[in-house]
C-alpha cells in the first residue's frame, strides 16, 4: 500500500492538520537529519493531527511525536550505549538514530536508522527498549538495544492502520519484551 492511501485511511478516522511546505522545510532544517520521503508525504498530507498532549499525538493509540518536537536519539536517550546494539544485526552509531517518537506508553522509542538508507532515501525503523527481558522478571537480563526492525515508515504505518494498535504490540506478539 502506498503512503498516500494509508494517510487517507487515517484521515477518515483522525483529524488532520497538514503542514505547509514552509513548515516542512523548517522542520528539515531544525532536525539536522534527512527525513525519509514517506514521512515528508505524511507530514504534507496528514501533518500534526489529533494532538492529545504536549509534544505528541495519537493514531490508533500509537504515540507519534509532533513534527515540531523532533528529537535526535542521543538527546532523548543519553544513557543508551554507543554504538546501540540491534537484535539480529550489527550495532549502529547512537548519533545516527532519529526518533519518530521518543517514548511510548511502554517507555520504548521508535527510531529511524539513518545510517542505513535505501535507494529511495527511506530508512528502516527499529524499537529501542531499555529494560529486562528475562522470563522471571528478576532483572538479571537487562538490555538496551533496538528490536523489531521494520523496512520503512510506510511499512510501519501500514501495520498501524491494519492492526489499529501500537505497532510494538503487533510485533511483540510473543511478549519477548514483557510489555504487558
């Protein structure tokens, strides 16, 4: 499914506040990152809709940081290791991570891996989790790493629209991260 079709499905349920070209240009300059094309389409067609609290909004109970509240991972998670381990892959530089949201209801963060652009300028996303993943909850297996890599923002948004719940809930169906 393409990004515009996904945005239309979201707009049928959630209020949209598309950003102007000037707002998007300003956001790109402020962020310090080359934002993926799919996210730029999302901002232009949906923007900063359904504000629920300062700094973020929700789509199907999924927090997303407001576009004017952009965060680089290093500022949002100063205690994270550098490089940041990635489950099933090589670690990535902490400075290369840019947050779609700095903290969700589980304390985790969805981050773009900007050191891994594809031919279209899209980045994979992965879920940063800091906590214990042991089955007996005794805290003996603490982790600070990225899990559940998603190919790009369009694929992430497609899961959100399809399942109508936090994307991490769909991906962590076996409760590996013990999110509750």
